C-alpha cells in the first residue's frame, strides 16, 4: 500500500482467486486505470472483487407464462447490436413496441484450426 501511496496511484484492494497457490483468501492490489491487464467491480458499499472472484446472489426467476418460445434467427449481416435491432424490427416486428438491444442475444462462434 505504501508504494501505491508514494507513487500517487489510485488503487483498489480487491478479492481475487487464489489460483494454483491455493488458500481460502486472496486479494489483489490493482491500480485503477482505463486500460490494463485486469478488470474488477466495486460497489459504493466498499465491496471490490476481480471479475473472476466476484460473488453475487442468484436473482429470483422471472415468470415466463404467456411468452412465446425463444426463436433462433440467423443474422449474418448484423455486425452490431444496433444492426441486429434494426433487422429484428424489419423482419419480426413486435406488436407491443419496437425491439431494443435489451431484447436481444447475439452469439458469434469462431472455429480456429491450429496450424500443424
């Protein structure tokens, strides 16, 4: 901590995964920056954790009664969520309101071949 303080870094002490070293408790000292090798979350209540170590309560399930079945729609030309929403509103318009980014899930799958 003294080194971070001496250097004037904005830093966070976060919960972390112990990894191969083992143990039941692990913390990381991270300099806060827009870029870097790690990402962490923190709350206004003081909780901070590396994204690999964060623990959250499982939310209550939402009721799905009366909702239509999920549908798979190929959208090979949708390179962004905005374009996916535009296509959804053109091809499968909703009766109650337009589609938004929050209504969508886009998966991109890559197959990588290792050069022999």
